[in-house]
């Protein structure tokens, strides 16, 4: 599984975890196709985002203008959490790659305004 696909699957698992009582393992299991094995990068993304959720949300709150994390549409909130996890905790991936992947996820799963919003918020993390 390529990293782009792992990010898509991680986004789907995190989206489920945001509104259900599933365990991490159950959420990941729901997004994997029958023949797919658990991918280490996918698991790292889901576990890392979930385990660091309070710090990620606090970092996001500081960058959001006129928004709170709970007011964000669920898909944008999930994409931002995933990307901020990578920006803050997964140092092996270049910031530009993380931003591009998040923008592509928002184009795929969000509406026509999602990618601009995600880009605007994440660019505040990379300006530092």
C-alpha cells in the first residue's frame, strides 16, 4: 500500500472514530479491503492522531480564525487533524508532501471550498 492510499484509509478510519465507539483496530479493519494487510504507516497515522488528539486540537485552535475545532465540518476537521499529526510528530515526511496530500484528500472527500480552507490553515503551520 502506497502512502497516499494509507492516508486515505487513515482518514476514513479517523472519520469513523470521530463519531462512533469503535476501537482503533475495528475502525482500521472497516476501511481495509479483505485482501489487504495492516499497513504500518496506516496504523501509525491512526494511532498517532488518536493518541495525540488533545495536543493536535490545541495546536489547530491556535491557527483557526473565527472558528473552533467543533464548528469545522467533520471531513475538514479530520483531514486537518491527520495533517497536523504528520506535521508535528512524523518528521520523516517533508511538510510540502504533507500539505499536498491533505489538499488532495480535501479535493477527494470534501466540497469545492475544502481544499482552500485546508491549505490556508496548514500553511500557518509551515510559516513558522
